[in-house]
C-alpha cells in the first residue's frame, strides 16, 4: 500500500456505507474529550509518538481484516502512527488534516413527521455538532441554519426533487461561520433573519408570529430571545420545533456570548421567559435543536426528542426564574474558540478565503447543561 492518507470525504464515505474500518484516535485524552469521530478507538499515544518511541502502539490489539485510519489533531503525528502500524503488517492510513479537517464532515437523517405536509432532513456536521435542516414540500424547500458548503444543500434538495425557495437563520451564530447568505445568493432566493440591526447585508426581517410557506407546509416564527437578543424558533405545521441554540435535548442556550455580565443577566431572564413559552406548546411537539454536544453517528437516526422528553431531561426547565438565572450564569462553559471573529464575520455576511477550519475547529460550546 503506497497511499499513506485518506481524506475526510473518503473516510466519511466508508462510515456512511458501513464499510469495515478501525478509526484509531491517537490524541491526548483531554483533546479527545473535546470532540471525537463516532465509533473510534482511542489510545493516548500522541506524546510517545512525538518522542519517537518505537513501541508507542506495540501493545495495541487491532483487527487485521480491515484498514486502520489513524487520527490526530492536524494529520501530522498520525503519519508516525501509520509507520508503526504498517511495520506490524496492518493496512494503515492517516486522516489528512486530522480532526481540524474532520470538523467539516457530515451525515444526514430523515425526521419522521407523519402529520406534517413536509419532509425534513437533518444535516449533521458531525465533526462539530452543528445541525441544519432541509424542509421540503410540493417541490419546494427551505433551509434552516446552513453550516456547510452551500452546494451541498442544493445537491440534497435536487436529490429529493425540490428547489430551494428560502433560507432562514435562527440567530447570529458565534461558533461557526454561517453559510446562509452564500446559499441564498447561490440559489437566488430570499434570506430570512430575525428582525435586528446587527447584520450589515440585505435580508428579509421576520416578525413575531410571521408565517412562511414551504409548498403545502407552514413555518411559524416564534421569538425566543436569550441566547441572543434576536433568537427565534420556527414551528413547522404545529409538529416540529426548530429551536436553534435556545433549547437543546439535554441543555439550554448560553446567554453570555458578546454580552457584558449585566447583559448576560438580562438575557438569562429573557431565556427563562422564552423557554416557558416553548413549554406551553403540546408536549408531543418534536424538538429539533441547532446543535448537539456529541459527535453524530452515521446511523441515520435523527437527533430529536419530544418536548415532553426534553422537559424530563433538562433540569433547568423546572427551576423558578431567580434560581434559573443564578444557576445558568454559574455554569457557563468556556467560550467557543475564535467566537469574536466568527461573530464579526457573520454580522458582515462574509466567508474568508481559504481553509475555514482554522476558525471553526473545536467544540461548539453553545449549551449550558
């Protein structure tokens, strides 16, 4: 085997098709805890490999009937692992670009909505936890919170026999670069954002209660400020609730990004009120969040739960307002990497030239659990 690397698209294809492969994560334990490839094995061999230890992987028991893909942070130290594994006779490859490149990997799952006029496909950026949505009905489609290459959404819509007619955002994102403006321009369709004065480019402002149609389906706009002041959720045919970063399956949104301590306190109060309004919806409503805190497996199973299940899982939802605000502000996680720069670019509607993973690598950290 002369080939020493496999790119993200190649590994993603293997995993999506269920091909036999061992993904071996050689990073330090702390680095792996931030984010990992679903189903991967782990051995904390990074320092030993860097130090030139020829036995760094000698005790590792690996299957011999399938390729091994070694993974590190940027795809350099994993090449040292490949050398050692090949000396043992294994089919070994290094993931080119490592976990930084993997941040753009994705998979998808259909969301069952038997009572809706629409079909919903959840597009999961498994390398970072971003969740976006393609909603189709009667040949038309909408995209919510696009976080991947705009061409991908056009291709997925085409594969379903849909034409994208509108693009929506739930809020101005801080953890990843929005592809909303680029997708809307590429498709030649309107871009809808919550009404606000943060962004510096043209968009269609959404007001409370505004209804958008997607073929025979309807999307209702529900203001849910707190994570950001402009945050909204979208309710599809009274069946599915796209919550952005307001409500997750096991957590709530953080109120502190791009805010002073005083502003974060006010936003925490607003978040409490927003969550109470969402809890007034029928408990069978499906919650479809904008992020997940776990790598998404290539299993075709959507990341979703009923509002009743979320209510049972998220203890924040059971606290009185004062306790909610105090507890939320006391448990704020570290800020997402590069979030100031990402916010500025999203407010300007710009995508930098070149490799976007330098800005976006790392966990999303938009939730408080």
